[in-house]
C-alpha cells in the first residue's frame, strides 16, 4: 500500500522558528508494518533530520508516544493497516517540544516523583530477611497499575493537563495507585497529601480521554477514581472490590 | 489565555470520545447558567430594593432575546443536571467506567426526552403571549437594561485583581496555589464532595423552580393582571411583577413563608455550586500565573458573596403596598414608552 505521511516538524536551529507540517510519500508499505517503521523509512530514505524517540520498538520502553491521526498512541504498536493510507503524526501535547516529535519529559517526570513512586516500608524485615510476601489476591489489586510504562500517552491526552501543566496528571496517579493499594506499602500519608493538593487528583474531570490512549490497556480513569476515593477515605478502606478486577493474562 | 486557546483548539483537534464532548457541554452549560444566575439574582433582589427597576427587568425577560435565552437556559440546566448525575455515579463507582460512554448517550437521550414536552409547553406560553398583541420592549432597550451589569462585572474583576495583588504583596509574591499544602488539600476535598452532594440537593429544587416559573406558567404570566400567582392560589390583582413576588414570598403555610425558604435553599446551594464550578474553570486556565489564579478565586468569592448578600437581603425584606404602587407606576411608564 502507498501511504501519505504528514509529520509535524519543529527545528528552530535550522532557521525555522515555528512548527510546520511536512508531507512524505511512502510506497510499497506492508499493511503489517508499524508506524514506527514508517518513521524509520522517512528518516533513513528521505530526510535524515527527522527526530523522534524510540528504544525497544516493542511497546515496552514507552519512548515513542505521539499523536497519530488525532489520538495518542505508541508508534511501535500501531499497524499501517489500522491507521489507513493517510497518516498524520505530531508530538504529544502539553510538554515543550524540543525538536520534531521529541518533547521535554522532565515536567512529566517531576509529577511522577511527586507521588513518591517507590516502595515505602520501614518496618522490620520478615523472619527470613528476604522478600515481603503477599497473597495473589492482594497483588491483583495493583496488577493493572503496575503495567504503566510512563510513556505519557494518557497524561498528554488530558484536556486538564493541556490547560494546566501543574496538574499531576493521569500517569502519576496510576503510579501512585500502584503503591497506595499495595498492601505491604506504608507510604500512603505522604502520597495522599500530594495527590489531595489543589493540582492533584481533583483536576481530573472524568473526561475519559486517558483510558483509550493507554497502549497497555490500563483502566486509567478507574485508577484515578479509586485514588480520589482513597484521598477521601484512606487507601485501606476497601475501595477496590476484588470481584471487579479484570482478569490479567 | 494561551492555555485556554490551546485547550479549545486542541479539544477540537484531538479525537477524544464522547466523554470529552460531555465535558465540553458540561462546562459550557455550567458557565451559561452561572451568567444567567448573576443577572437573575440581582434583578430579583430589585423587587425589594428597587421595585421600578424590577418591573423593567421582567419586561426585558419578556423580550424575544430573553425568550430565546430562556429556551437555552432550560436546556443547559437540564443537560447539566442529568450529566452531573452521570459524573457523580462514576465518581463513586469507578470500576464501572466501561459504561460511561453508554451513559453519556443515555444522558443526551434523557435530556431530549425531558426537553421535548417542556419546550412544547414553553412554546405554548410564547404563542399565547404574542397572540395577545403584547407590548414588547425594543431590543435596544433590552440591551441597555443589561448594560448596567457591565460596570458591575468590571468592578468585580478589578477588585479581584487588586485583592490578588495585595495578597501577593503580603504573602511575599510567589505563593503558587498549586503547591502542596494540607490546608489546600482539605478544602479541595471538601469542595469536591460539596459539588456532588449539593448537585443532588439542587436537582429537585431547580427542576421545581423551572417547572413553576417557566413551564406550568410562562415568564409572561408574571405580569398578567388577574392571573393566578403560581404556587399560591392567589391572584395578581395589579398585574405587576412586584405584586407577583410579594404574593409568593408573603404566603404563609403554617406560619412559614414557604417560598422564601424554598428560594433561600435554592439560592444558597446554586450560588455555592455555581461559583465553585466557575473557580474550577478559571483556575484550570490560569495555572501559569499565581496572580491571575488568586484573582480568579477572589472573583468567585466576590461574586458569590454579592449574590448571597443581595439574595438573602431581598428574601428577608418586606414588599408592601407602596412597592406595588411603585411597580404599577413603572409599568405604566414602560407601556407609555414603548
């Protein structure tokens, strides 16, 4: 199949101070090729100055989130046949564009750090001095939120975040969810404090753009809702009903 | 400003699903209702404080511009109320999120089902009014009457900016409101719950208010001489808007001025809900500037305070014979003028 590719470019160092659209035509594209491969073809065959991030190319590292045909996705997970013969690619919104499809992830990562995304437990180690074990049922509470790869597709699909970069954003809330509902973790108070701030979870207006944007299929808006309830009632108030957890494969 | 422009243009460009459009409609309908709320509470307080002006205000409400606005207002209130129920439901049952898109469609359908008969009845009042060869204020008069609000809006904005500036000077200037502080956390938590609880209380009150004042009878019947005053079983003898309000507010049931109590409950809840909603909207788009963000908060506080003072003042005031006479004179002047 032939593809017409429209890419949002920005390269102030090359004497173009404003972003602009550039079109590329690609022939003999396999329908099963991924958008990332098409970006590679543009870069390798037509214009070596095109800049974008990618690392593993397998939907794990989370570096190639971009807005593809109007919706956030990972370029390495979308197939040409699913996007159609006209593909429009632009950087994710709400973070400063550095060059072409590359944005400054630092504000996003600052919000991530804000929720203390690490395991907190200063209690004595278990008798064997090794792992803090938990039951399968307890682990199920956070399995979905452990799937987050910090690609920022959810946070940059959120109109609240576009309007207000101070908003902690969906990804950081999902990461907080992962530790808040971890039964072995004891860092809830500090996390709930950060999340309950005026630019914490309350800026979520349940617009639901984040959930379909997640390349890992995380129930993002659900996680945010559960964190809101945790801020009000505490994370140990039995907010997640185990019977409602989706089956993980 | 840029953050608002980006949000508007990118919301149009981003291929969000139905939830995104529900959010847009919820914001727009809320903003529209708050704007009308300001005009309406101030106007209604004039029934007590400035009867002549109240007659003029009701005359403007009976003009074609406000009739169109009235249909928009009723649609906005109904949509905002029903979609609000959807929001509250998924806030308390987040695991059912898969149904939110379907719920958004149900909201649209329920809104239309409610609006269809309501609009028919309202349209009936409009037809009755225009069939009776009424005297209608010209558009220029209607707009001129609204112009008096402009200095009020400007004064409120200027006052909010000054307060924000003073606040900045006293607190040392930086004090970004987004910072983590326990006080902010507690009040945000309170307001989040308040919005949800108040919405459930407002729903029956506002639907009752709309039914009584806009559907069962029209805005036109407020000044119909010899017409019943809806909800009282009494007759509006002078046909003035002032007497209409007096009959409603002076009605005692078991020694209680029931309509005053009703209107007070509605006023307090809607003002708090509406201005906190406005605060959400304004602070969403002013995060880049602590100064403007504080000013937004002050503006909402000033607006809410003004409406509460005027509204409660009017609800506690008396409307006597002299006020009705002033209403009659004002009405004669209005009719002679048009």
